[in-house]
């Protein structure tokens, strides 16, 4: 049998496939040459956002990166971020899936990772209406002031005893106790408690485990082996926090079943139980359990780092600390707890928080995934592409900001820039339909918690805390390990 026609056909098919692949590569955004199998993984290190920022200087604000088998485009300018998050929001509405979230079916129930369907909309609507709306924030105002007063009492105790305040733990306790009271009318943590320190580690890992570097996410052949133990870690810590949330729900269901006409509590769980019994939406007990965990870990984990940076930068810049203290004194007077209703009269405090969000965004890489092929700025972004918006890099880019490596809150005093998703130079909470729903809560705690402490005391770093301390690194935009706590000493002149 003559094999020439068959060989000719195979050659033509191979040539056509290569030509299509070559043309497709030519139409992709530029980027560093990937290695076989590993792609550009070996270049990244523990802080990929820093590597991305450096590479973008050479390859531009839309850059191709190959991470194992995952083709990725890194966005490094406000203009391109706006293209992705606003102009083409529907195409980039989903987020890439990671193996850790498969444990406990969190990938199928987490508001942060669900596709924008009915279930996501129901969860978003419920959390906004009952936790984060302006009306809900107003209803919880006295509760939040009470928790800030408890923080202030603890700081006073530290002052009287001549010891440092563990600011990291204090921030966690205050945020957590506010959210636990809103969710189920209980206080989960206490100051100076060994149990609280252990609990904080559990909540921290549950809230950030999906950000851990996991080779199985980039090399599918490794998925069954879980080589770094990330999946096993997720199973343990997600399971613990989900178990706690489910316990609160089932406890309230039991109480209501035993006494259906009993007094109602004004909290989130009461609404959930009423909704489950009335069957007025499609969310199940499991869905609500995962939603509560998202709300809980979001409040207690994601804000602490930003507040640490605010305190540390102000302590390191006495002139800016003095400026803020003067503003707080003029507006708050003898009131001890900084009230968020006075925020419009505290422009320098707002500027300090904006500057901290620019310099230290809580999530350094905003994560999206392309749902279909799309041409952006003349380049093809294929369906399934992982898109990372490098907020860390944008915040330190001299083409975007003057003197970006200096902590200068004053830069915001003469600019009407906010972080609510409209100014793409400053989007620490993202933008568009998937903007972080907890922005109002985060904004409150970022402004009022540090300000309350600053208004009532002077502060200095504990001697052994003078060195810069960071988490072990970041991956997927989240911390990959707990940093040593920030300890600061209160004093009065």
C-alpha cells in the first residue's frame, strides 16, 4: 500500500496545527519565554506580585505568563484594569478554581468563587441587605462602638500595667467579635486568652488556605497526590470553621422548634432560620453555612494586615501621627471612641487609610478568568485564561503615582480619589459586579479601630518589634503564612 498520501496528509495536518498555534501565540500579549513543562513558574519566588511588577516594565501592562499548564495574563495599569473589570466585566466575571476549595464543597458554595448565577446573586443580596448595607451598618452602630470601647479598655489595661498591646490580636478580636455578634449574638474571642490565640490560627488558615501555593493547581497530574498537603490542610481548617457555623444554625433551629413563639433575636442567624422554614429562596442550610464562613473569615482575617500597616507607618512617621492626632482631637474632642458618623469631618484619617490601601492592598492580585475568547487592546485573551490584576505593582508604579515608595497621605488631600471601585488607580476591593461586598465593613474597621487607639494614647513599637515583619509570602494574592504579631506600647505625655 502506498503510504505517500497518508504521510503527506499527516504532514499537512501537523503543519496546519503548528501554523495555527504560531499565529495564536503571535496574537497573545507579550511575555517572557516559558520553559517546557514549568513555564515561568521558576521565575516567581514567594512574592510573584513583585516579579510581575518588574517583568511588566519590559513587557507592558498586558503580559503573558505561563504557570505550569495555566496560561495567565497579568494586568498592570489602571486603563487595562478598567477594560477587564468594567468594559468586559461579563467575560471576566468568574474566578479560577483551586484544589483547596474542593474540600467540604466550598467551591460550590462560596460566594467569592461561585459563578454569577442565581445562587451567587441570592448570597450577595442577602449578605448586602443584612450585613453590609447602609441601613444594616447603621443598625449595628452601637454594637460596633461597644466593641471598640472594649478594645480601648484593653489598651488602658496594657497602659496601666506598663506592657505592650498585641495589636494584631486586638484587631482580630475586635473584628471577630463584631461579626460574631452580628451573625449569632455571641462573642467568640477574648483579650489575653490562650484559646483565642489558637482560634485565630484556625480562622486565619481557613480564610487563606486557597491562597497557598499548590503545585497541583498548575500541574493537574499532581492533583491525586496533594504533594504539599494543601488539600488536607483545607479539609481540617475549613471543616472546623464550617462546623462552628453549622452548629450555631442548628442550635437556633432547635430552639425555634422547641419554642416557636419565643422571642426573636435581631441577628443574621434568626433571618436564616426564618428563611429556611419559610422556604422563600433556594439556599439550603449548607449554602448558608458556607456563606456565614465567608462573612466570618472575611471580617476577621482580611482587615488585620491593613490595620497593622496603618499603625506601623504612623508610628514610623511621627509628623503624620501628630497631624492625625490633631485632627481627631479637633473633631472628637473628649469622645473616646471614634464614630464613623464623623468620618466626613476627618479628611486626613481618610487620606491615611487610602494611602495604606495604595501601598499595602489587602489582596495584591485580583483574580479573574476569561469565559470566552476576547481581544483586549489588540491582543487575544483565550477562553479559560487566568487574569491577575497586580494591585501591588500598580500601587508602586511611578507612572501612576508620584514618589510611590513614600508613605504620603497628603497625596489624597487634593484629589477626589476613592477606593469604591470607580477610580482604577485605587481598587483594593476590586470593581464591578464582583467588588468585595464587605467593603463597608472593612472601611469602618480600617478607619475607626486605629483612630480610636491613636486618639486616646501615644504609641511606640515594642523594641523587638522595630524590624519589618511580613507574612512568609503571598500567592494567589493572599498571605501564605502568619507574620509575627505587631506589638506596640501605649504611653501618655
